[in-house]
């Protein structure tokens, strides 16, 4: 007796610890995170949410049954003092048991497959109402380009869309392309992941029913700075969205006070990669900077868009994002200050 009790107490403690550890990932997924798939606010995310709960229910039930049988077997049939060393009765074959553990899993797999197919159709076959917004999202190492063909707007990393209510549905359809390698568009509260693949066009859509900021992340390893390829989706009321569109359509504000900085911008290689509408800068390789200061973050969400961060970024992009494809222009402090002063006028 004395030799056995401590062991079973230890097992009980281990079991409790194991159960607690199982709850940690559940909390991480379902907890108050801004990117939780368990808090959907858009139809495709709703479908995936319902589907996840269904699959979690089935797999949870399987887990409970197997785990209970395991615990019962361990506790009831454990070795006890006074047991003789003889083997228990050996049983070979049982038609009923074998039929049951073949048929039940087949039924479960069929149900799960049909539900999967229904969810895929729900997400993919979506009619386009006339009020739908079309945006082209282009994945690049390591940032996102967003083009609004109907408005002639080009911006980066921060996608702005109108809210879509049931009475006036105004979903946003995204045409997904890649300029280099495979990326994946994932804003968990709005829709599931869809890959952006070179030489191919994929599509996804969202119809957020709440205004606010929804965060996401590139979900396909795309090189050194994959982790700092963040997504921000701003959902506005219709009026706020129209105001944003009007502001974005304007050319860059003339800024006579930042003339020196503009000359630095135009005389270094900046303009080969960046566009500032209304100036000679019309490069297409880097983010469009026409309304740079309307964005809350720079470097694809890596840091807030403050004058200090902007200066540090332009001084040496690789210090902030090692591997970033934007080179450090080796500007002296005076030129750097002038250039940043100019960028700060791009409202
Ligand atoms: Cu783009 Cu990972």
C-alpha cells in the first residue's frame, strides 16, 4: 500500500497539470485578443467560426470519450498489492466492436467532409451587389500595396473600407496578387486566409458589420521580414469612408516650407521607388507616399508613424527591419532632417 499511494497521487497531480496546460491554448485563441477567430465581425469569418465550433464539438467529444476510457482503464485496472503475476484473460476478436469502431469514424468523417464543403461554398460563392467595393491587394517583400481602381487611390499596409450593414450591404472584394513570392492575406476577425501567389489572381471578400480597426498578418512565410508584414483594416461609416476617399484622391499638398527636403527627395534615389502624386516621383517599387502622414504606422505596421520613427526608418531601414529592401541613403543629418520635414508635409 505504502509503495503505491504516492505514485497515484503523483499521477493525479500530473493529470491536473496536463488538463490545465490544455486550457492555455484555448484561452490564447478565445481570449480578448484583437485577432481572435472566435470574435468574427464579417460573413466569411462567421462561416469559419461556426464551422470551427462544430469541429471543436466533435473532436472535443472524441477527446472526452477516449480520455475517460483511458483514465478508467488506468485507475480500475492498475496493479494492486496482492495481485498474482498471472496474465488477465486474453480475448481475441469481436465482430460488434470492430464494426462499431469502423462505422462510427466513417460517419464522423463523412459529416465533417460535408460540413467543410458547405463552408467552402458559403465563403466562395458570394454575389456581388452593385455597391461592392473592389480593391487590389498586392503582396510585396515586406509590405502590402492596396489599389482602389474605381478611385485611382494607391496606398500601403492600411486598408480602408466602408462598414456593411444588412440593409445596405457594401462588401469589399479583394483581388489578391503578388509582386514577388507567396504571401497570405489574413485578418482573422474578417475572413480566413487566402494566399497571394505570383502570376495568379486569387480573391477574397469581407463585409465587416462593425466600424473600427481590425488587425492581421501575412500568414505565409515570405522571407526574412515575414513577421513584420502586418495588416491593418480600418472599417469606417459610409460618410467617413467617403471623406477618406476624397482626401486620398487629392495630389500631394504643396509645401514651400519644405522645399529643401523635396529637393533631397528628388535628387536621391527615393523617387525611383516611391510615388508622390503631383511631383516627378513616380516610382512603383515602394509604397506610394502621396499621403504618407495619413497612415498610423510605417514599415508595414512595424512602428508607429511618428517623426522620430520616420527619421530612424529613413536613416537606416535595416536597423528596424533587417533585410528590408529599402537602402539607407547615407544622408548627412542636415539632409535627413530636411527630407523628414518634407515627408511630414505629405498629409
Ligand atoms: Cu508576406 Cu509572409
